[in-house]
C-alpha cells in the first residue's frame, strides 16, 4: 500500500492512497461471505456458493462496489494510525482508480488538528479583583434572609408594587380560549415583571375580585408570536411584613444568638465566595491571555459542524417548549438572529482554539491522565448532575463520550498546572495564593462537548460547583468512581487520536 499526504492548509489534508489488489483479500472474503448468506443458487447450500458463481449471479461491478465500501474505511484508518494524523470529523472520499485485479486508488480530504507553536509560558501573569466585602453587600444578604422569613398579610386596598396577589388568567385568541395561557389561583408578586408583558400594568390598582383585560404577545405554544387578549382577575391582595432586624431574628434565621454574629458569618462567607471568584477570574484571564498570544488556525469544517449541531439541538428544545426562534430571541433580549449567530460562532471558535492550545501544552509537557484524575472528575461531575458515579460513567459509555471525557480531564489538568505557575496579583498589587482554593477542583473545557455537546469549553468551575467539588476518599462511591475510571481509561485507548470534538 502506498500513501501520500498533502497539506491543503493549516487544518486540512488530502491523503492519496493506492491499494494493491492482494491487500483486498480480506475485504473480498467478507463480501463473498455476506453475499453467500444472502444469495440463493439452486444446487448449492447457503454459504457454499463459489465466488465465481456469485460474480455471475449478482454481477462483478456490484461485488467490486461492496469490496470498495468495505476496504476503504479500514485502509483509511490504517493510514491515519501509521502517520499519526489527528483527524477531525469524517473524510470526503473519492475513488480515483478501480482496476479489477490490479489497483484500488482513492483520495481522502479531512480536517486535522493544527500545529500549534507555543510561546514561552514561563512568565504568565494575570491581575484579578481585590477581595473586599462591603457593608452594603452584607446588608443585601441579610435582606434576602429577612425576605424568607416575611409573613404575608391580607390587605383591603388596591394592589401595589411589592404586593403578592392571587390571580386568575384567561387568554383568548379571537373567540378561542387558550388553555396553555389560562390558569387559576396563581400567586404573583406585583412589579416583578417575570410572567408576561403588560401584566404588572394591568394588576396595579386592582382590588380583590376586580378584573382587567390587556393584550400581550404569546411567547410559547402553537400560537407563539401572536397577540392575545388576557383577562386578569385579582382574588386577593397581600403585603409582606418583614421581621425586625434584631437578635431575635438572628436566632430564628440562623444558629447565631446575635445579629452581630450573623453579620460576621455573612462577611466570612462572602469573602470565601470572592476568593473563589478570584480563582475563576484568574483562570478565565489566563485563557484569554493564551488566546491572545498563541496563533491557532481554526478548522472551518469543525466550526460549521458544531454550529449545525447546536442549532439542531436548540431547535429541538424550542419545539419541546412550544417556542420558535423569534420568541426565544425576544425572551433572552438578543437583538436578532444574526447577532445570536455571530456571538455563537465567536464562542465556538474561542472554545475550539482553547482546546487546541491546551492539547498542545499537554503534548509538550507529556501530561497524562491516571485513575485518580478520572475518579475525581467522575465524582465531581456526578455530584453536579445529581447522580451516582456509576450512573455518570455508564452515561458516558452509552453516549460514546469516553474519549472526549478523558481529553477534557487532560486539559483540566494542564490548565491547573499552568495556573499554578502563573503570577496572580490583585488590583492592589498583592499576591494571590491559589492554595487558598484547595481542595476545590479547577475545571477545564468540556466539549457540553459537545465542543458538540454544548458546552462551554473555556475551562472553569462556578462558585457553587467549587463548593461541592470535594471528594471524600473514604466514601463508598469513591470505589465505584475508581472502577469507572479504569473502564474509561481502557475505552479511551481505542480512540486516543480523536480528542477534539468540535
């Protein structure tokens, strides 16, 4: 077998492959075996029909076509492995020569991972915000707690902003009452603006048992985008009475005896959250710096496939929710579909470039993934998805995402190493010690993915996630995670070159 590889660009190659006829014996054997089971020839038992008779019965061209279809994937994969080509996606195949009893020749054009030239990464430095907790922030947190302990009391007056009303809604389109736009006994906070446009204006000034009709655009359901008449009837008006901010409130709302102790605890918790935010900010700024300093060509086909996958997934979600694109854009405040597509493309390209950079760093440093790394991530991801480690591992296997998961863990580990070597200072010039964040996990890109899998591939752990990322070594689930990690490692070796899924 002869093969040549021509670079069509920084992210695409054409492989020209010639296969001698003798190398097709295996493919011929498989094709004849299958035809022998399917074709019935008088005088011969099933599976015992001679090859020359099968050629006559089904036609030599059909036999050759099936041989080519069987042989090309195997030959292509062998060339990819032997030349260590990091292919992305499926190739475009063209048969250029098929001489019976002589030669099969074909070309395969495919996207490949770009060659990334890394700069000196010894002097990485980022600046993050100061950790400062203000009295106003503490007051805001205390106010949230106070709201939780408020009591609703009925009032005999028209509804005002901040009141809680019990309402009935009836939406009509023409003479038809829309069931999905009608309800009874709904509790609603006047002025919150989180239900439908025009509702707050209609409810303000209404007393119990009074009604008002207004018009609003339907955002969901089969009539999304149309304007319906909605009649709102107020059944009751209640106001929230908040408890006094004193020691009694502190002892009721927390384990502390005094309001001062409660405020000190809130200050400590806010400070911890801001320290976590420093770590996340340092990570994000490090990724931004890498994107600015490292030249990474982006395979256009990879980006297009990811955009197509995400749009298809979004379309399915919108259909399930009874919405269309116009309703979604209006609800999310996005200017237009063009603006949405532009932002999406930019995010995908940055995510793909981030993956390639981290892969290049991992290759240069020979970063490996062991069972401990996988166990920690399986445990953390299972916790975040509210399932057992065994269930999460099974989900990965069933979806065929083991190789991508291992690749993501490798990027996570690489980014964590880079972050440890980065000089991090706050806005006041003080050094930030990331040891304060341990044993929390610093997450790397997950390609949701989706990169096909949706997901945000710029490495990161949210504050809430970081708080729940600890893994107890003596927990029974840890043993399950270790076993799942071994299976993941074994599964990943079968597809080790396919680590970037766009």
